[in-house]
């Protein structure tokens, strides 16, 4: 994704590839030369855009009507890419924000794609961001808390591919001076429909409870995992990317906001949605959750570049009830047309 400049460098966002919940969205294929031209355009405009947005105000959608930026988002059909694309298309128009992704790619495609993007960033002196995850850790890792530097050894191919991306980016930083940056995100919670991932129960519960009053959780009630609301996630990404390189003591950071269990989340939701009924039937995702961090130690991010979360579990539940309820009302209105 084209992004704001820092210290005279550009940003190429090589997002992780995930399965699509939005397969109907149109995608396009570009030559490398075309992508480079896109990456070199409109950086100052997007920097202003994010600065205004994160300063508690939305930018004027007509602020640059004669030359709107052309923005490319790679890996755009994942949760994070969709959230960013939705916001930018609302500002600059759908035709100026290009979403690109590969439907149901192999892990070989993901690893080769990251390698190609990092090599491209080195060649053209771009700054590159690759998101990682709590899934980059495994059962041999300390779980409560999980420090920034620890044994990883994940037991899923998803986690293995994330560790590969982290180490490759760090190698290019030390060997070639590439401005590689990476955040390990916890479960990210937004109002988009859940995709079925291990932490997505914390999204699905809102949709099911507000629709039917019931929810069957595929994790046990005491499964503790790190979580973060989408607005904190986007803000963490932005603040990290605009931090001067000299302030960063490492290239990969843990970030988080809270940790909770399904039982604790259900209790908090019950304060706003009384008489909900939650049952538990753990499936194969329980084994994955049991190998992941319970509490994420992000003290390095807080010390080095001032990361602070804004949403705790109470604010998260309030925001999600509002967001999902609004979506439900909108769907009902559309169905009545």
C-alpha cells in the first residue's frame, strides 16, 4: 500500500495474504514498473490524510479534487486491508484505491511474494511494512507474558510463514540497510463479518448475540488470548511507520491492548445485552489457541516509540455493539427496499 513518507523514504506495505471474505471485489494485475510509479505518487497527500484522520477528524473528501491520489493496497482482502480500503475509498473514491490480492494462495506464493516485495523495496530504496501476528509464537514460547524476543517455533504453516517474513526483513535491514518494519498484532476485532480464525470468536460473538441472543464458542471459556480493537490497530501501524528510524531499537515489535477469555468477554457483553446465552464446544482451533501467547508483552513498543492503546475491554464492547447494531439496521433497511 502506498503510505506516508518518513525521513525522505517511501512506504511499501506488503500485507500478509489470507483467505478472502470479499471474493466479489474486482482485482487487477500490474507490471512491476506500473507498481513503482504508483508507489512514487501521492505520498504527501496520504500523509495529510492519515494525520487528519488519526487527529480525531476526517479529511475533506474534496481537499484535492483535481489530482486525487492513486493508492494500491496489496494483500487487500484480509481484515486489515479491507478496513484501510474502506476508509480510503470513502475519501478518494473507489476508482482511486486499487485492491490487489490472490484468492486462496499457497504458502509458497506468500513466502515468495514477501521475498519479492522486500527485494523490490531494497532495489528502489522503499520503506516496507509487513504485519506479523501472535501466531508467530509456539508452545515452547513463554505464554504469560510473551516477550518481544523469545523462542518462537510455531506449529502452524501460517506462523512459520510469519517468522520467515520477520527474519528475512531483519536480514535485509542488517545486510542492506533496508528500512523494514514489522508489528506482531494480537487478535484484531472489527465489525466486519468473522472469517473463522482462532481469535475470530471475539468478532462472531457480537454478530450472533445481536442477531439471535445466542453464541456457541469454539474455544473453551478460560482460553486467554491477546486482543486489540481495529482503531487501535490502525493507529499503532501509523505511529510506528512515522517514527524516525533512529528511535527504533529493533525492527519487529509486539503490540497489544488487552487480554481476555471468552467467558470474560461474554460477561462484559451481558452488561449491555442482558440475557444472552453462550455455550462452549471447543474444536481443532483450541489446539492452536493453546500454543499462542496468553498475554503479549509490548513494553518495547511503549518505551521505544510511545505506543499506548486507547480501547480496553469495556470500550471495545461498547464500540462493537454500536458498530454491529448499526450494520444490522442498515441491512434491514436495504432488505426492505
